[in-house]
């Protein structure tokens, strides 16, 4: 099937329709939005085996993985629907008037408004969870925004089927079909036109650094700049502290061989950099990790473009001065497979060659050998923003090196202790984000109910009568939300 690329007229029409739909959708109650999200979850599930088969053929991902990812996407839609209704993301606060004060203090009540039509770009490696009905779409709908999705060109049929499920949910609920609009566009022109259209009010993106930054620049060159929430690549550094490694080198080698090669390394939280201190334990870790990686078969990557980029980047990394290969699976002689690889380099070389700190998207990891803890600290200080950082350490080591831990924490969104970074739990306390260049806005998460906050802005009402206020700000607290009233968190009516 050939998918028709949207023309510039199609983009304009989509934004006009989306803006018109926004005028009404922005006024809907939290209950109505939550009902829509739950209905989309039902429709997505009811696409059954057909969807899984289509997505398998478009992505080379396994049936088990895709069934799991769809279940996660359904869970996301339902849990963000719950978060939408709970209304904590509105962060309602009320300070009541004090007419006796000189000058009199006004009654001020703060809530949030949806931003407007949101353009969503999904990623190829999560065809469900970070794509058409993924986290960005769910959180924008929860905030009261209409959504225009640009289908990822690597899985257009999947995107069409999922878009059909969303349309079907809207139809069954009798809602405006233009609350959600789906466009194709294999060229970057469509994306550019969507971001630059004056009616677009925000962008959600998951993908590469290059893609995210192109969108970010376009959004900032507009007459009216708009926020771009771009979740981009990351190398997810892992810091090995000597005492903990000494007792568990073999165990961590096993865990990391599995984490590096999970899903042929095609996860944004893939551990691409492991930093340790020269010791016997580090040598054991490197040699065992190398052995295990050698025994893992090359797997099919998402598409030939990603496989070719992996081949070029991993090759370039191992060809750098002083980089040694510690283990490599046998090379599959085709254009689609990704060969697991682990290499090692000394810290001086690493610090003098910025290319070695770049993401190699696929089953590749680089182990950096430091002379001592000070050099490890030097590397931690040089690290760019990351989605995650992992500490392999005893409690005593963490206490002794608290400044180093602080340095590491200040460069990432999620800090993991004695585990692996792959696997992102969907829950309210998850922070999936991080300082630039992991994302374009470290203050927000793209996973968990708080992701809704990206697509809403605070508005204060001053001296409005109870009858004129939105539901969430009324004295009676009809929505039974948690609200901060005169600086105290409460569900009580005023
Ligand atoms: P990608 O190539 O950047 O594609 C993502 C989307 O952005 C696609 O729709 C793509 O459309 C569009 N796009 C990319 N470059 C563009 C440009 N210059 N102008 C306009 N649109 C553009 O990313 P991917 O290959 O799908 O995903 C792999 C990357 O995503 C990895 O780096 C991975 O670490 C990252 N990732 C990050 C997260 C996270 O949460 N932080 C999650 C998953 C993946 P076109 O193909 O038409 O250009």
C-alpha cells in the first residue's frame, strides 16, 4: 500500500480543522476526556492479532515484545485517564481574599488551560507506546488539546490502524472527529510545515537528536515561538564503584550483556557507556561481558536505515585511537542485522575524544577505564544531559562519595542503584526526561501522569464570583480535587 504524503494544503486544512475542534474540546470536563482515552484503549486492544502481525512486518519486532508494548500503551491510556480525572496535574491553588488587609488582598485562584493543537512525532522503536496513540497523544488529549500525528514513515500501516482505532473511539462517543488528525509524510517538509503553522501551539517528539533539534529550531524561528517537548537520544552512563564491583563482577557482566542487547539495543535507555576504575574486578567484568556479548546472536533491527547507521557508528567508535574490542558476536552478512559489540578505552582517551561520548543506537557499549575515583569524577563532570545514570555501588561507597553522586545526579532525569537502565515503569513518580541534550526541557517527563503538564499552562482568576469560576476552582470543590487552599493541601470545600 502506498501512503499519500500530505501536501502543504493538507497541513493547513488539518490545522484549521484541529483549531476549530479545539475550541470545544478545551471546554470538555476531565471526565469526558478520560472517557475518550479509555475508549481509545479499548479500540486499540480490539485491533487484536491483525495489528500485531502488521507491526511485526513493519518493524521486525517480535510478537511477544509487541503484545507487551500494546498492553503497556493500553495501560498508559488508562492510567493517564485516571490521572486526568484526579486533576492533580492542574495544581489548583486558591488564596482567599482578605478585605481587612491594607491594601486589601484579592481572591486569587489558579488552574491550567490546554495550550491548543499539539503536533506529535512518534519514534520508530516504540511503534505503539511512543507513537500514534502513545504517551504524547494521551497526555495532550488529557490536557484538553487536540492532536495532529505525523505517522512515522517506518511503520505507516501500523500508524494508520492505530489512527483508525482513535477515530472509532471518537465516533462511538459522538465526539468531533477532528480532535485527532493523522497525516503521512515521508519527507521532512511535512514535519516542517506542521511545526511552523501558526495554529500549532506545541510539539511532542520522541526520536533522534538530529530530528528533535530540527523541530526545536523551527519552533523557535516562528513569529510566535512554541514549546517543543523533544525526548532524544542518551548514552545512559553506568558508574561502577570498586567495592560493589569487586563482589559482583560476574553478576553485573551477565545483567549488562542482557541489557545492552535487549531489543537489539534499540532502547533510548540502552546502557551505551560503562565507567569503572582499573582493577582486577574491572578486568573480570570486561572479559566476562565481552564473552557473553560474543555469544549473543545478531538480531534484526527496525529497518535498514537504522541498521546501516548502527554499522557505521559502531565501526567508527571501534576504529578510534586506543579503543579495543572486548567482544563481538559474529557478523550477520545482511543489511538488517545489528551485531552486539562491547569495546573498551582508557579514560584519558575518552576525555579527549568527544565522539566516544555519542549515542550509538543499537547493541553497543563502551567501557571506560579510569585510573582512580578522581578521574571517574572528571568523566561524570564532563557528561552531557542524560535520561538515566546508574550507580553500581555499596551504601558505604555512596556515602563516602556523596559529592560525586550529586554530580552524577545533576546530569540525569533518573538515577538507578544496582540495576540496569532499560525498562521504564509507567507510574506517577517516573521521571523520563533529563537535561539537554537528552530532552529540550528538563522540567518535564514524557512518562507517567505528570506528562500531561507539558500541554497546559497556568492561569489565575482574580476576584471572580463563585458562579463564574471553572468547576475546579469553585468553593464547593465539586470535582473533589486535592487543592492548595491558603497554602494547605486539602479536599475540603471553602
Ligand atoms: P527519528 O529518525 O528522529 O524519527 C522520529 C520522527 O521524527 C519521525 O517521524 C521522523 O520522520 C521525524 N524526523 C526526524 N528527523 C526529522 C527532521 N530533520 N525533520 C522533520 N522530521 C524529522 O528517530 P527514530 O530513528 O525513530 O528513533 C530512534 C532514536 O530515538 C534514538 O536516538 C533513540 O535514543 C531515540 N528515542 C528516544 C526516546 C526517549 O524517550 N528519549 C524514546 C525512544 C527513542 P522522518 O523519518 O520522516 O524524518
